[in-house]
């Protein structure tokens, strides 16, 4: 709110919100709305700005205010916060965090008063044109799903099966030192079969389930 016409801007904003019977007021982006209000890194300047937002909401009868704020360029994964003064984060009732990883996958987290949603995957539903939140599907889960798809792709080309290390050599990450839990989960879920230790190998061979492979349950507790 530029100081030279602050009162006029406040008055016009209240009138606009009232005329449109606004229930939810969206300010996007915060940086643009803050122009002329001082230093975004100053808790004092930011506090005055946010107090003004509260005043406008109260006078206009607005129930909710959603402000879109960008994070700093160097924000660490998992510690992302709004760019600028810490007063921004202190002011909100709830904070929604939208991030995107190097593969373009989007993620959502939320925290605040009576709000706690751990990082979950966001998927785009093209048919309904909506973002769908996959609750409790983590980055690790997604990474393991990618590895499982790679295992199926590779084993479909090697009908006699491969060891975990052989699959690692063919591009499946995480198997350098042998089978990991997600690979054993694939056996448990009947996605692949454990064919045991074949002649010439020191570790189990895994293959795609088919009519040519008779599957015998494996007791992993008896293995070294």
C-alpha cells in the first residue's frame, strides 16, 4: 500500500470486496501487492502490511484470505518458507507449500492451526482438470514405484531372470548391494518371482511370473 494514497487504496479495496460480496480474497502474488509498502525483509514493515490486510478483511466482511508467496531461490527441500520477513509465516493460520522436484512432479504439504498434512504427491487429472492429492504418497514411494516399473521392463526381456546386481548394472538404482525391501515387496505382491540361487550365482535370481515358472514360497528368514 503506497504511503501517498494508502487510505484511498484501502477504501477502494474494501468497496470492491463488499460490492462483489467476497467470501474468499486471493492476493497473488504477495510480492506485487507489497510494492510500495517498505522492505519485505523488515518485520516492522511486513507487520504493518499484514495488519492492513486484517483491517480490510474485517471491514469488508471477508471470511478467508489466501496469499500466494514465493519461496527463496535457495530454499532447502523440506525447509521451504515464504521469501522475506519471518512475520509472514507467523501471521498465517495455515501454510500450504507447493513444490516441484527435478522430474517435474509436484508435491503438497500443509501445517498450521489444526492443520497437518505431510508431504504428499499431487497428480493432474486431465479429464476433470483437477489436481488430485495422493495422501501419504511420499517422494520415496514414488521413487520406488519408478524402480519397480524399471524392474518389470528389464525382466520382461530376460525370461530366465536376473540377479539384483545384474539389474543394477542394467540401470535399476538401489540394487548395487543386492535385494532391498521394495524388491522383496515385489515378490510378496506376486509381481515377480524369486527363483532361488542358480548355478554360477551367489544371490537369488528374479523373473517375471509366468506359466513357465513354478513359484515356490521363499522363506527369507532362512537365508544368510
